[in-house]
C-alpha cells in the first residue's frame, strides 16, 4: 500500500471520532491536509509535497476559507517540522508574512497533518489522531510485509 492509500485509510479510521467530536465543536466543517512524509521542504515545493487533502461538511457554507487556512497551517508545520502551535506561542518571531495566526497542525516524526474548520485545539486534536493513525498503519504494513516476504530487501 502506498502512503496516499494509507493516509486515506487513516482518515477513515478516525472518522467516527471526528463525527463524535463534531458534537462539541463550533461547526461541523473541516478541511484536512496531510503532507508527504517522504519529502522535505528543500526537496519539493509545498504544493507538490501535499500527499492528500479532504473536506468534511459543505465548503459552500464556510464562513472562512478553511482549505486555505489548513494549507497554511500545514506549510508552517512542514517548513520547520514542528506543530504550528509552537510558532504561535513559543516562537512568534518565526511567523512570516501571510502565515495564519491560528494553530491546528500536528507533527509526528516526519508526518505533518493540519486541519482547519473548528476550534484550533480541536483542529490540532484531529491532526494528531490522523498523524498517529497514519504512522501506525504504516508500521503495520511494514511489519506485515516483512513477515510475509522475509527475503524482500526493499520497500516497493
């Protein structure tokens, strides 16, 4: 399975929790951006490093451009390999012109996920769920492949 398929699987895995969380949030709208964990900022332009994006809700009724905000959060986190809450609270001197002033991303190893649409703390929570799920699904794929093909030397 490739990283994009695993990213989609991770979102589907946590979707019931997102749906339940929507009972506590200010709205039931969300845009999610997952960066390709195999690419670094010096290896590819940001747009080319987006692995997958998806939307919950109806973008036509959004009070703000949550897709753009999520991409901006992802760009902040991806360029420095830290959740963008660090930029907002610990290192605001690193904020650049055009950076969004809300947090909502999560970095787990090389996985960067950002969300926008609900309260920033819940955006960050969903981002964390997806990032951890993606890593663990990848570990499962990796271990299953090693067990089923013990002579295989490289990831396909």
